[in-house]
């Protein structure tokens, strides 16, 4: 399993010739990240990420040359900074738009429709006519299953993981799926055992005569991922249940990211709220965090 470092189109991990290997690709939720390198719009970022669908890596071309022609190399045109639709993107007319058991490229339906359209164009152009599979919640991962990675947003990521595994086994010639046995974990059990340190992770730190401090860790670094992380924290910390306990935030923002949108979101969610849903408007939820500590970007 190779996780792309930045973007995808020009990332060092983008080395596999999909026409000669049993490889599959998945793109999760696209948000504003590494904008200095990938572009300032979601469509530009989607174009960069869709570059991992490129099937034929045997030809080396200079894409920055003034004589470079996208259409001659089966390459989707890069959206401009002001592009708000994908009407101008060239999509071959002789390819299927629906996914089937031969599909090798996937994304999730949580992405904006225009983002999905860019990825679909990349799959068809760079991917030599491949369709793009759109993964939806509730398809393979049942709603009552427990996922080892906390957070509601991880359920669609679990769906994508299952889709990639199924697609890979479908593309391996001569591969036969083993018959499930009582000694083998089921798909449900496998997902329940999934663990990723630093993603909505809870750590109980002992202190003072058997008492513990619950440390909640999440490496969210975009607006959408931070929103998901905060919702997870509200639930596991007991804030929305009115539990009176001190809560502290330790905030760190490093690299090239702009901390202002992230702090704005934290500030907005940290405001006291009337508990109208409880039917008692006099009940006021205290702020989510009692104190906030800021770490320098180069701190350890």
C-alpha cells in the first residue's frame, strides 16, 4: 500500500504503470491542503490527485514545455484558478461512464460533484478509458457495524478500503477468494480491529492515585477534517451530555497551512449553546474547551 505524499500527479509514489500491474487507486475526501503546490481551487487539487490514474508511464514528456499538447498525450487539461465547472474538460466519447467489476479507480460520494467530474475525466483520459467507481455508504459496510477508527467520517473511508480490496482481487488473474472459515476474521471483525494512531485516538494517562487523564488525539489539518474531529471530541468527551469536567485544547499547526480558518472553526464551536434540543432553553452548555494552549510549529 502506497500513500501519496503530496497531490499525486507528480508525486514520487506515482510510478506504477497500471496497464502492466495489478494496481488499484482510491481518492478520499478532497479538501484545501498544500495549496501552494497543488493549486488554490478544489478542481485544481482534484486534477493533481487524479494524476495517479495515469496508466502508461513508459513515455516521458515535458508537461511544462510551451509546445506540450494535453490532447496528444491523453491528459486532462489542468483547470485554471477561476474554473468553476468542468464543461471545458475533454472526455472521450467512446468510453463507459459506469463502474463494473473491472473498475480500478475509486473515490467517495462525499466529494463535491465538480470534484468527482474532474476525477472521472482523469480516469478516462489518463486511465486509458477506465470508469471511476463512486463509493457510497451502506454498500459493503453495514450501518450497525462497529468501525475501529472512531468518527462518523471513517465509515465512508471503510467503504473505500473494501472497494479497493475487492477490485484488487478481481484484477489478479487466477486469484480465487478463500472460503470463509470460523478461524478467519470476517469483514466486520477486520474493520472493528482497524487502528490508526493519531486519528481520533483516545489515550488514558494515569496520574494521582489511580485517576486518569483522557487524552484525545487527532491529526486533522484541513477544515473538513477538523470539523469531523471536533464532532468526535464533543461526543467522546461527554460535552453534549452536559458532563461537567475540565477540557483543554493543545493546538499545533505546522508546515505551510494557514491556521486562521482552523482557529475560526474552533472559536465558533467553542461558544456556549442553548440546549434547545433538550426542551430546556435555560440549560446552557459550557464552552467546549476551558483553556487552550498553543504550541510553536517547531515544538516537539
